C-alpha cells in the first residue's frame, strides 16, 4: 500500500485492518448477489474470514512501533 510507504507501516497496517472490517460489513449488509469481489464463497464463510483477517492485521498493527 502506498500509505505504508509514504506515511508508516503502522498507518498502512491499521488502514488495511479497517478496510478488511469494512469489507466484512459490506458482505453482511449487501443484498444478494452482492459485490462480485466479495461473493466468492458463502456469506458466513466470507464474513468469518474477513473478520479474522481484520482482527489479526489489527493486532499486528498495534505491535508495530509508531515512527
């Protein structure tokens, strides 16, 4: 991500976690068939995977020292 290069790795990782969370919310509330990029698997699988990725990246982002 350009943000990670221009600003900091912490900002890039935090932004990525927020975007993954937003994608999970979009997958939950979007009517069928929903966004093509987000409707590869069943809705529950997509939401669980996106939430787990958002939480994981968010935790890792907090471990990166801010510069």
